[in-house]
C-alpha cells in the first residue's frame, strides 16, 4: 500500500454535527386529475388545465398553479356503487394497493368538480353529462352541493341517474412529498380528456383562476407561474406528447407506475427538491433521510460534509471541484486522508476540516497491476483495504462497505458487488451500486 504518514491536529469542525432525528410526519393520501384537451383549431396542440390556488398563510402551495386535486375523503368509499366501468378490485390492482384503490379515482373526480367545475360523470345513456346545457344557477347549485362534503355528491348523482365516469381516467404518476416538508401527501395522478360540453371555472375559494395552457406555456419563464416540483416535472413529461390521446395511450400502456419521492437539499440558504434521477439524491437518503435540509444539491469549493461518523468529504477547487476524504475516528481518533489536493490553499482547507490527527495519506489512481492489492490499513479498529479496479488503485472502507473509487465508474466496481454498498468518487456525490432512477417518458 502506498501511504504517506503525516500529522495534523485540529479541533472538530463545529459545522459538521449530525442531524437529530425528526418526528414522524403524517402522510395523507391524495389524488389529482390532469385534464387535457387538443386545441387543433388554433394550432396550439395539447393543452392542460391549470388552476391558480388562492393566497393563504401557512400554505406551502399558496399561489401555486396546480392540477385539480386534493385529499381522499372518508366519504369517498360510499361512491363506489355510483362509479361506472371500474370496480375497487380492478382499481386497487392498477394502483398496486391491497384495497380501496377506487377511493383515489373518486377523489380525483370529486376534487376536479369542486375546484374547476368539470364533472366526469355519465348520464343514463353512458355519455358524459353536458353541464353547459344547464342554467348557470343550476350548475352553481350542483357545485355548491358537492363542496359541502359528506355524501352530497352521492345524493346528487343518485337523484339525476348519473355515475362517476372513473373509466375515463388513466393512472399516470405517483408522487410522495419529501420528508421534512410541513405537510406530506401520497398522491396518485390521473389523466383524462376534458368533457366536451363543460366549461371550467375557479371556485374563488380554493382556486382563483383557470387556464388552458400548453405544457411549454405553463413552464415558460415569461409566464412565471409558481410551480411545485411535481407539477413542473409532470408538465415536462407532457411536452413529449403530441395529443391528448397520445398521453392517454401512454398511461394505458404503463405496466407499473413507480412511486417518486424527492428529497430536500440546501441551496444558497434555501430548500430545494431533489428528484431520484439527480446526482445528489442517493447521498441525501444516507446523510439526511428525515429532510432537515442539511444535505446539498451541488458541490462547491470549500464544502465540508460529514458523510458518517467515520467519513468526512472536503470538496475543493474551482471551477472544477474534486473530493478529498478523511476516514477514521477509531479508538485513537486518528484519520487517513485520501486524495489530498495539490494546491496548498486547498490542502489547508482539508486539514482544517479534520476531526482529529491525520496520520496517513493515500492516493487513488493508476498503479502497476497488483501493486499493494489486498493490503489493509488499520485505523484504530477501522480498516481500509487496497483493491485494484480497471488498472487503478482504490480503497475499500470495510466497516461501511464504501469504496473510495477515484475515477472508477459503476461498471468498474461490478466485481465488488458482494462487499460494496457505496461509491465515494473523486468528483460528485456518493453513489450506490445501482443505477439511479430515470424519468419515465416511455411505457414500461
């Protein structure tokens, strides 16, 4: 093993305290309906219905532009018998839940009617109801009745011989609010083509504006809509469809809809959602699973991150940053420095971040085949083992199953699958052995 022994003693960095455990936040089940239409006459193509929420204090989504939706209600199961084309068994199978899957479909239809005035319901002939044929007074009375909650929607449908047209909905996406947010929702998103003879309108209580926009318009900086992360990502996905039917066909073809749970990172003093396909995601799940916001979305010069009780990462350099790692803290609080920076100023930053005495310096990278392979460095009961991958020297922290890989890739470390959980690269965030999730734009 190629090791340089050095001695540097500094006090523990006060900015590297591990996050305290957070209290468990309740997660509420919810449903949202993405209403689509084709505006072929104007040449605009696919449009989506967006609602602007009212400004409210203590509401994390205040003023945001959203799709119609809300929480599943205790009275939604009573509507099962008034649904057409889909029963609870089939709905639960589609949503991969043991039972009560139809509740989500009911909630999506109910919330859409309450917030936008669009009602996905069939008349006795099987056609979608033509609410525009009713008087404004009658439409208002029906909507107000549904907003009262309890069994109002059930009674309204029974009186008129209507059934909720849940068979017009297609299951599209599944998102869970990140840990650490004030309110968390487990939300199922559905897509549906807008009823022909109905006109949306804001309820002036929860919503203050209805907008038919192309996905590109909704995302445009010029329009500057306030968009939640999930709304933005779904709009980006909708841009790939040339028509409402293409989107419906895509949703119908999905064999499974994975749950997407972003995490929360800190960006310039604020909180930023990080999606599963972004580089920082896996690391956030390790160092900040409860969403305190103590992880980071980007690595920058001078950033010190405590990855575990025994591993500290120090990122230095500009504009191209690289990682150095401090491993140790065993019986004697001694530490090994892996991949020190060449610049004296950057090296001083790394030494200042050391929680204790730096006794050893190790360097990953090219080496003669087999040089030092299998050598083990004992750091107060913790062990770093030298391994050779693709002609390069790496170091395996055996107690935490973490490989300090230098420039080795996920493909290079496949041979260590049985002993490896984490990859600590020379550039970038911690990685797991598995490939990160990708946004789902094609049927699977």
